[in-house]
């Protein structure tokens, strides 16, 4: 069963294991990724226009707990894909999360075949 605990564990595993950083000690920026070609549900619209609004998250560095609250705000629905990339910062570890504006049940997540759905490591 995929729930908030599994979502958090998958996220922290990538930050801890791949990047070698304690997830709770890092900061995060969230960049919404909207695909107008995909069908948008009412939940998607609310997630995009309210939770991922410019006023709410735009340009802000966010702590771990607040980041998890944002990404899990529609549980049991979760973002379908979150691409994680490390930003260069001399003060602290900062990660950019390119977050899909679509929320679905975990079975519809990207990267579902791995143990880290819906997270993927940025290659760019």
C-alpha cells in the first residue's frame, strides 16, 4: 500500500542514498510542471492553482516538513512525477523539485516500476 509514509520514505531514500544528504537538513524549491496536453481533473486544478501557486511556493526555499506537507496535501493522491535535482549552493544543500501538477493514485505514478515512485533523479 502506498501512502504518505511510503511517499516520504521514497523521497528521503533518494536524497540520502543518491545525493548523500540528510533529507531533513536540506532545503527545497518546487517548480510546477504543467502539461496542457494532459487531461486535468478538479484535484489537478486545485493542486496547480492553490498548492503550487506562485504566491505559495514561487522562488521560496522550503524546509523538509513543509515540502512534504505540500507534496502530500492531496493524499491519497500524489504528484504523478517529481524530478529531483541538486542546485549549487555554498551554504546548505538545496534541491529543485520539478513537480507534476497532476495528482493521481500511486498506481498511476511515473517510475512505478522502481521502488522510488514517483521520484526520478534529474539528468540535466
